[in-house]
């Protein structure tokens, strides 16, 4: 079964919104507090890691666009996990902003839970793609890219940034 082009378009649209929100909030002086726990050396590494994640995601989108023999369950899982990763990442950025503007300590717990959902969604998407019966080189690149996205979301966002965020 072919992956519906509307699903792909909606994933790309949400991804563009996510990309723009990262760009907007990282370059807006009002929101510099969000990134203040990351040193200048680490912020460059973080940006390079984000670029690798974006490239990995583009390869993933290309893969689901050209592959034409998905099952209904695979389509549903890919669509839902992709949407969850993007939606909750946007929600995470908004939660950071709310935390810094309201200085509500309970928001730290919400941010922590959002990061757990994002990490689990990355695992779900990786598991779904990994179990697709396809031995092409492109699928191998997609799996490697999704492993890197999981690394970025779990190690760089969840463990390092959230650890600094919750401790400070």
C-alpha cells in the first residue's frame, strides 16, 4: 500500500513549523534564557546535531515517499510516531517558554514528561521502520538516521539539557 501523499505533506508541514520554531526561538533575544544552560561550545555541537537530525529526517521522508508497499499498520505507526515526535517537540519549546515567563516549578515536571514521550515516540518509529521487510541501502540509511535522532532526543535533549534544566 502506498503511503498517502497527504500524510507525507502534513508531516513535512509540521516539520517546517518545528524547524522555524527552533530558528525563531534561538535567534530571538527574548528567548535566550532557554539556551542559557548550554555553553557556547556545546551550542555549536547542538546545532550540528540538529542539522544531522534534519538531514536524517529528510532521508526518512524520502524513503516513505518512494516506498510503495507498506501495510496499513506500518502506515498508521509511521504517521502517528512522526506526528508525535514533531508535535511534542514543538510543545516542548512552548513549555520552556511558559516555564521561563511564569517561573512555575511544576512546568519542569511537564517538560520532563514531554521528553519521555518524545523519546518513546523515537523508539516506536525506529522499531516500525526497522521491522519493515526491505533490504535496500536506503532503508539502512533511514534506520541509522533514526538511531541518530533517537540519540539526539534522548542523550542531548533528555539527559544533558533536561538534567541541567532541572538541576538549575
